[in-house]
C-alpha cells in the first residue's frame, strides 16, 4: 500500500530540491497530494533514465565485479526485489580506472577519518557494496572527487557530475518503502551531506538538502518502530546525527531525530569506547534541543541533563579518557593544553562532552538576567566557556581526528566573542586554518565572521 504522510512529503521535497537539471523530461512527477515517483519497474526504464540503449544483460550476476577491490569481499547476489538498489552497471574501462582511483582516495583519506569513529567498519561496508550498488557508488565518487579537488582551481565539474548521476538513480527508489529502509539510502545521504558541507565554499552556500533527506529516511524507519541495530544503516544513522548536531547549533534549532528510538542502551556498563561516544552524541543532541527548544527555561530539565553529563564523565571507561594531558602553563604563550587520546571514538565522545558543558554554561536558566548578580554570573559563564573552548582546541591540535576537530571549530565559531586577548584570538583563527588545510573542512566564512566580531582588518 502506498503511504502518504509528513515523512513522505519530506522525502518528496528532498527529491524535488535535488533533481538534476533536465531530469523532468525523463522522470515525471505528479502534482497531486499523493507522490508519484517512477519506480524501477524494468531494465528498460532504468536505462532510459541513464540514456543507455537497452541490453538484455543490463542486470547480470558477475562472478568478478568490474569494480571489485583487493581485499574487500563483495556481497552475495541479491534478489529480484532488491534490484532497484543492487545491480551491476556496465562501465567503460577508462571510467572504471577513474572510479578505482577515487575509491582509493575515499578509502585512504575520507572514509576511515571522517566516518568510522563510532562504527569502525562503515567505510569498509561502503566499499563492499559499491560494486553492486550504483547509488552508493556515485555518492562515494561525488564525495571523493570533491574532497580530492577541494583546493584544485581547475574548474572541474567531475564531482557534480557524479552527484547528479547519483540523484538520477536515487529518485525512482524513493517511492519504495523497503528501499528507503535499506541502510544504503541513508548511507548515500550522509555521504552526499558531507559532499554538500565541503562544497559550500565553492557553491557559496550550504542548502543542507541532503540533511533534509536524511531526516526523512530516519523518520520513516522510526515511524515503523524500527531502528538499525547493525550494518551500514547503523553507521549511517550515527553519522547523520553528528551532521544534524552541527547544523542544529549553527542554526540554533533543536535536533530532529527521536534518539529514544535509536536502540542504544545509555545506562549499561559497556566499556566499548564507540558506545560511550554514541551516548555522548545522544547527550549533546539532548542539550542542543534543550537550549534551542521551548523548554530552555526549565530548571528541572537543566538539572537532569547536567546530572546525565556528570554521570557520563564519571563512569566513562579508561579507554575513553585522555592517555596524556598536560597542565596549562600560564607562563608560556600557548593557551591550549596537550590532550592525547588513543582512540578517535574517545576524541569524539570527550569533545561532545565539552561542547555540551559549554552550551549548558551559556544556557543556564538559573543565571540572573539583570542586577549585580548578573554581572557576577556572566564572569563565571565566561570562565567556563573559555575553559571548554580551550580544552576543545587542545584536543583538536593534539589528535588528527577530523570529527573532533570540527567540534572545536564549531565552538570557536559560536564563542569567539568571549575571547579578548589578541594573541589568543589569532591562535583560534589559526586552528580554523589548520583544520581547513589538513582536513579540508571549510573555514573561510568562520574566519570572516570572527574578524568582523573582533574588528580585525585583513
């Protein structure tokens, strides 16, 4: 039975906003209340979307996939019902060679560093599926090409070409509830969201359309009281949450997903650092929703969140604590402590803890709004904010973990006005530049905003 709901309307909006130019001629949409996306009903239809003459062997099971990667096992042949997502397309040898180069770039410089921090096998699962899943292949290629060309001033539109190809393949399956619930769809969405984030300086804006798509896909699964317990969908879900948290803070809004339905036990004594990082991901999402939601003045809710943060900090396992931490030396010019972790999951968990504490300090409902106590409270808030920002900066400089570094950049962008020392301001801006240069996370707009806040001229 076809379903019409607010969730599907979100999916429909996502599809319409992401349609490549010229797709309407091949993929008609209904203006009625009930979405009418075309389905992958036949090989002829799929190939007409791609502008390829129909061949009987368009769908075929190959003993040797043309995109097989050394050391990566390819999933077993899929059923006919799954063919909308899983099938092998014919690629020219030159294209296969280029695709392989980009997949290697993803494997070495993107996937493990950006996506595997809380689900260490996410990028491997992506690479396992790209030989037989064109949607996932082209989302991976789009991201890898954009990441590779981030600083190349060559006017290349290679990444955009892969992005549009992915959308062409993605739109028809959005009418299929089973396909939407497949982890591949959400995985492609988070890859394209990262593509969107690092493309912002090139495009001059961040529309966050793929984040909207992720919201819709997650909501559809949660509406059916299901969640991803394992596999690609589980990893994609937590990546999506991290992406949502960043966007929510930048836009000062609550987070979207209902994390009570994520299937995570937030109270057990599990010592897995990835589990503890996910728990703090849930905590920071709760804090963001409190700060920017309708209950920001609730002292009871504030105290509950503060208790949960204190519990997380006191009970986190040894592997989620810093392996080495230097003391701040006020006689040196460096205001940021050295804080080294053995695991990236620990970096992310502790970074989210300090981000949460920073927000809790600013949005403390007990803080007087006027009078002499307001000034005293403001001084205390300033000290707390500066402490947590400096700690996040120390973590960012001490650990080559891009997701943890992004948290530091986020804190700097939102709390730069709390710093007055000219030398420290320059060091804060330098962190933004380092992360942009080393990790290719856009920082130009943040630096411009800080200079404007601090009245610094170029």
